[in-house]
C-alpha cells in the first residue's frame, strides 16, 4: 500500500500542473500573410503582444452602475469565447443589443474602463452591470427592465 502523504503530494503536484494552463494569457500576433491570430501561447518565431484583458471565468458578477447606455450593451473582444456565447444567446432569445469591441473602438475602450472592466464581456442592462455571463442571471436582469417599460 502506498504512503498517504506521498499520494497527497502527487495529487497536489498534478493539480498544480493542470492549473498552470488556466492562467495563461491571450496573445495577439500577425502571420507572414498579414492575418491576425489570437492564441493562448506566443507562436514560435513571431512577435506577439500579450493582451491585458482576460475572459471572465467563474460566476458572473452583477452590480448597479451609472452612466450605462440604455438597453442591452455588451463590451467584447474578437477572441473572447464567452462574449461569442453571450451574443449567440441574445440572438437566440430575441434580445436586442449593442456591441462595442474594447480593442477596436475608442468608445468601447473608454466605456469598458469607466464601467470598471477587468475582463470581457461586460454587459449592461440599463443601470445593471454584469461582468462575465450567466444566461439565467442575465434573463432576470433583462426581464426586470422589460417590466418597467
């Protein structure tokens, strides 16, 4: 029978090894043909810029805000998978929304900073702000604004 302390040490080591990729950043790089790529590791033999924004992971954070646009607005990036999932959900559920790319538009970048964005997506529904995305919590926010109209 194996030593329990050795077993525990091995499990901790494995957990640590698997946790490392989860903290990797997002890199933007351009290939020889001029195409822009987004990856989780820098490409070999190419210059890459590590992006400062990350995709929100974990539970969405909902709070009140001031200065938000009316209706539903989502602040995104082109490479964000959670942003794509949120926009697909909006389309499937008939939720009208405005999108601002925080890396491609000055307005999006400014509003993202004003809203306290630390990652993407940031979604505003009237005076409510959601950092990240959870469909159930979003629908609660959106339905509340529909009742007040």
